[in-house]
C-alpha cells in the first residue's frame, strides 16, 4: 500500500513509490549483522518478496519503498536500507541542495567509511556522515573499529543522529541553500532503533511519521486486516511507519515534526524534541510543499 497508494505524501505529483524497495532484518542471534534484500522492481510486483515474507521471522525489520530524488539512478546500490557492520539505515525525504555540500561531506569521512559508499544518493551519504559522527564519539572512548563493534547504546545512536542533522544544517547554511530538506532518518543496531521526523523549516510540517505499540500486531481471522492488540499494559511490539498501516485511528500516534524517537532494547519508546533553530512548539499543520 505504501508503494502505490500512499495518501500522506508531501509531493502529491508523484503518488507512487515504485523505484525499488528494500527489506532488512536480524535473526535470533544478538549483536550480529542483519540481512538485506533489495530490488529495483516495485514492491507490488516482486514475487520473491512475497515468498520471503511468508517464511522469514524476525524480531526487528526495516522496510523501505523508494521514489527517486535528485535524478539518482534506479539501481540496487541506491535502494534502502544500507548496512555497515551490524548497523542499518534508511531515509524518507531528500536533502535540498545536496550537490552543494556533497564534496564537503565526503572530505569529512574516514577512508573506511568513504569506501563503504556504493551508491549515489544523498541518503547513503547521510548514513556515512552518521557513521563518522558515531566513530568520532567512540574514538574518545577508545572502543576500537566501528565496523567490528556489535553493541551500541541507544544514547550513542541518539547523539550521533543529532550530530548528523546539526552538521548537515551547518553545511547547508554555509552553502547558502534555501530549499527545504526532509530528514526522516532511521537507524538500528539490531537492538535499539532511532528515528527522526525532521524538516529544515520553522513553519512547515515534515514528512509524516507515526508509531503504534501494544502486545501484538495481528490480522483478524475473518477480514485479514491487521490491527494493534493491547491485551495488557506491556509493550511487546512497536511499529513505526510513514503512514498508519491500519484503519484503527486509536492505534497510531503522530510523531511531532522535528522530533527524535528512540525505541530501547526493552521496547520503551521515548520522544525527544530536536531543539535547534527550526524547533517550533506552536507549529501548525501546513499545506504540502510543492517540490
């Protein structure tokens, strides 16, 4: 449904996400790299996706459907999510004026992180910058190679995410970029998840983002439609999505614009406002951006 019938997309001129997709997941062995399956086919027409989805079980899944931005190629190397060690990353949106800061971003990377870039998207370069920020933080603690590390605290991931957004904003300001950037980023180490709903605007709403939590996410035996079941006060499952995946409005909470969401290994959900020059506690829902 997110591929061919997304209802809350900001750019209403392109209602489909049909330029490929990717699925990332982790097995039951903790602190090990996950697996990623990508394709340039639309998600709705990929038979292998249906076959895999019927059999694969995982406690943590990343999924992304793609619509190209910035005239980047439709290729598997440009499909989300990307992986570095046991970290996975994906992005909904685009970095306005990215071509004006791309060289500066690349120059800021270590050799290992720079050589890990396989595609041409602003999204993968943002991941590389995130890795650099994470690497700089761990250098102060002397924890060794970033690629070989198998455990990260959600506090580390949160700080690196905030540093990534701040650095991108700094470079965009220095380059005099006026166009808006949409930075809905998501990263996981297989244990914790950090997501952002972010836009470089004081007034406009960012690309939509929701979350739902409960004891079980399951389908109705008769209708086949899914819903979040809240059988007790425990949170045994958390779903974050660009748009609600069910018709039960009460299942879904809107993540406010310019907010960071953390899901801890114990499935606790925390929301943190991103207090920078674009933070606006009185922000009103704006009309879609004509991009």
